[in-house]
C-alpha cells in the first residue's frame, strides 16, 4: 500500500501527542549545498519544523557555529569507520571527546566498506570491535550505534551479518541505527525488523523507496530509488507505530539522493510526517 494514499489524520492516532519534537535531519542529505552557506541551510531546515540534527564528524568544524545558532539540537554524530578498529585508539578517543564537548548523545559506526566485508568470521570479529568501542563510548556517558545498509541482511551460513552482530554485541554497549530504506532494499519488512530487535534500535533513519525495486545486498541503487518520506513504497504509518512501541529514541529524515533542491525534498517529507500527527 502506498503511504501517501492513507488518511493522514486517521493513520496514527496514538502519535497525536508525540509531536514532531524528536524528528531530525541527517545533514548528509544537504551535503552538496550546506558548505556554500551553512547558516542559510540549517536555518531553512529548522524553519521547516525539524528539531534535531545528525552530522558527519568531519563537517563539524565547518558548520558548528551555524548549527549552534540554529534551533537544531545536535544529537548524533557519524564518525569515520576507520577509527573503531585496533590501532586507532587515539582517533576514537578524539572522536569521543569531540562528540562529548559538542553535546552529542550518540556516536555512530556508519558503514563497513565493501573491501572490508566477507564471510561470517568478519562479522563475529566486528561484533567484538563494536563491543570494545562501545565500552569507551559508554564510559564517556555517550551511546554507540551501528548503522545498517543492505549487505548486513545477505544470507550467510544460515544467518546474516546483522543477526551475528546483534547477538554478539552487548545491548548495554551497542545499539542499532536502523535505516528502513536499506532494510527494504534487502527484502525485509522494517516493521518486522523493528520488532525483532525491539529495544535495540535507538535511532531510525526515515527515507522512502521507489516502487518495484528488486531485492539486492549492496548500495548500488539508482538515485531515483530514494524518495521523500510518504512518497514511495514503504508503509510509514506502520513503521512509526512499531518504532514507538519498540522504544526508538530519535528519528532522522535522510535522502541520499534528491531530484532537485534537497530542502524541497525535506519539506515534502516533514509535511507528510506532520499530516500523520507524528
């Protein structure tokens, strides 16, 4: 069922009191325009009704003063993947200090590059790497999340990489930032995944997917596959209801590719969410 065809007021009655206060933007969405005028871009996002921001660590020095001046609360920081691995302890310590000093609550392991992927042994080892990083992050009073793509759902030795990592990471140290788009690309239902990993999903990426896209386990998708929330094939009323019931803490709209002005796409997404009274 197309989400846009649902009756907005009747779709999510339980969300009426929840408000939009926990809806943010992954700033990656505006990466092609933000450095031209950080203040104008961030103020435009805030003016749409977004309240929180998730940023890439490397951009913080370039946008921080504008972010502070906006009404967007810094909540989550995507760090460089390399710093989580052995031999990069100082870099991880520096990232933790950066996040803490700037008021972020979450540090995210964002992406495992294709050349570092492999069989099940890779993900057993990665789980231990995440546990070690999680202990450091937790000791600083912050929270570590792992962000999924599609490859974590590829069948492997009777299981899948995400299942290995969720079983072998300490739930007090490592949470999941679930990206519903990539869950769907891999052929899974985001609602079912939210319930499967109930209380493990702290952060949720909201992005929609074009109709009829075939199942695959990599990130090689055409730009047009990414759609504004409520304007694709995903059932967002059901997703948001499941997210609330499974204790998701923060929600970030992200659109990796937009057909034009990314601010216009962010407007379409939040207009849809506002109509759902989320």
